[in-house]
C-alpha cells in the first residue's frame, strides 16, 4: 500500500492527539483532511505548516454526533482516523454529555464511511478505560491485553451517584463496542482497528496560545512543575502511559499496515509512571524548578501489567522514556509561558 496514494480523514485534528497524527501522516507523504469544530484552529494548523499547504485541508464539523457533516468530510478519502470524542469531568448529566455523544459520534462516522467505497480502513481512538476492570486485583500478577474489556454496565456508568470519571470510562467502552458491533452487523467495505491507550503525555503541536489551554493530562504535569514544595501530588489511578508522539505513530501505522485490520491494540510504554516520578524529573532537569517542586515518594503499583509489546511489534513502535516525555513537555510549556508574559 503506497503511502503517497493515501488521503486520510482525521477527526479531532486540531486537538492534542489528532494534531500529532496529522503531522505523522504528512511526514509519510499522505494527504490529510482534518475535521474540526473550529475553522480558525484549522486555519492555524495550515498556517503553521506552509510546506504542506497542498496536502492539508480542513472541514468544519459542528456536531460530531451528527452524520450530516461527516458525509462531506469522508468524500474521496481512503481511510479515517476517528480521534474526536467528548472528554470532560464537569458534567451535569453524564449520559447526555459524555456517553450518548461518544456512541453517536462513532456511529455517525462509520455510517458515513460505509457509503464511500474508497474507504478501506477506519482507526478508532478508544482508551485503556475500555480495557481495565477496576475490581480486578492481584495477586496473582496479571497483564491486560487487547482481548480484555471493562465489565462496566450502562446502568453503572450513568448512575448519578457515581463520579464523572466512571461515566467517561463508560463512554469509551460503549462507543468502542458500538464500532465493533457496526462492522459485524453492516459488513462495510472497510475494516476496523481500535487503539486503547492509557494516560497520554508529551509536547503539543496543536494551536495552544496560553498555558491555560493545555489538555488535561499535560496540565497536570505543568501544575506539578509550578507547585510549591508543600503541595500534595496527585495520585495516578493507573501506572500506565504513552508519549503522544508514539501514539500518533501507532495511529498512522494502523492505517498503513494491512495486517493490522480487525485488531485491537493497547499501545503503552513498558516503563510505569507516577506523578512523584514526574516531579523528580522536573526537579533534576530544570534549574528554575530545582528545590521548588513537591518531592514525594509514591509507590507504583507493579501488581499487574499492560501489554504494550504487541502493539510495538505489530505497528513498529519504540516507546520513549518518561524522562524524555516529561522534559520535552515541560520545556515547551515553560517557553510558552515566558512568551505570553512578555
């Protein structure tokens, strides 16, 4: 499959993960159509990449749960990478604001793609949230793989008594299952690949004018970098993570490698993380942070693992270290803050 012949639609293309996916596709010679709610962000992406002005275009999608805008977005493309999905913990009705939009968005993009005979592959960004079972405990030691599913029920996910992160997990589970159910029932002309990454960190390439505009996972690292030594560190719910640059490459390889079709991957670095580990990296790597960040010994749960090796082997990945990821992100955000204060 020639990469130069590929025209790929990326939804959520102006977001944290999507923008990196766009850049990897462009670097591989693909044409890219980005779908975004903000035409101004799309324009900013093109302006920041003048060397790819003839290979990058954008379409505005006002509602990712509606199939109307997707009908135009999928015209003439060979593959779709569906990154866009609602993510917020600040909800009044988690079912209406998180779960239903995620499910409808997946159904809308797949239905639109099914009408286009040119589309042979759809890659869906799911989440480790659709894999993990919060009630599964060690011992004995166990390893999550792409065959594991979160057993969360719909009723549990929408229960008002449960915190919003439970509803978010539900949104990922039910949206991904809707995708697999669609392919099984409709038998479209494309095959499906899903990626279920854990916490994702790393430098940004999407339009970020201010530190306040950082995505949530990176904002947590920056908060540590700017906290006082007495500030308690956040505690990671799981010790698994991936660098956004490695995740973007996984998406692109999932499009371009024929053998990936019909598979579910859990791309994740082999190294485990904690926010205490992040704080020590920041303290040691940046003179302006030395002695000023909270240093706290946090135990990392090593009672179970996550099979990132299969994705690495089948998609050709080499995972970055946590030190590289944290250092690159913090250096970049420090520079953003310094520029915006001038």
